[in-house]
C-alpha cells in the first residue's frame, strides 16, 4: 500500500522511450469506483496547460517512478469525459473530518491509502479524537465508509473498534 501523497513528485516515464514526461502534481480519485482515475501533471515550462494522465495509460505505480505505456496517449485538460467529477486528493480530500453515523468525531483525513491496483483501501488520519485501534494505527478501513460528503466522511461504527 502507498499513500496518495507518496505519488506526488514521482517522475512519470514512458516505457517506449524511457523519457521523463513530467512529475505527478496531484492524484484524481473516481468517487464512484474509489480508484485512481488520473494523475495531474503540471504543463511544460511557459505553458499553463495542465496535463491529465488517465489511469488507463499507467503501466505500473513503481516504487520510484510511474511507468506509462507512451506519451502519445496523454490527455490534456478536460479531455476525460468525467474529469470535473473526480476528487483531487490534495485539494479536496485532505483535512476533511471523519465521524460515525452517531456523530462521534473520529479524526481528520490526512491521506488515502491505495493498493497496487490503484484502489482506495483505507483512510490515513492526521488527527485522531478516539481511543483504540483507530488511534493506534491512525487508519480506518475504506470498507467502513457509509458516505463521503463535501464536508464529512461518515463511517459505520459497527465496522471499526473504538473505545
């Protein structure tokens, strides 16, 4: 598992030429599938155009680099049909409060933990307001999610152990 922020700054390299085509600026999550949908790259020098790299062109999220099939398939700006509905982890998710359906505040989201396939598997907490395993590991399994709103992530309290 990796934290989404561990991808930030990681070079993106084409498998066909070995060329670095950019560095990851942000991670976009599909809120329907809860998987990485795309990576955001800053535009080239003197260009303000942001590059959106769809997950479909990523070969592997490696330990040190992200390998893509080729730079010819890189989408620019809003060319992904649903790009406006994607969630930017650093801009939209970090800092969001997490509470149970009974209104007990559990903590504040620091990051998303992602498996090797790009699927979100857990919430990493910056601050924790309860005791027990959640406080010890500073993580909540994604499977405990009841809903994700613009201001609050609601967790099923029966799916986690708190004191």
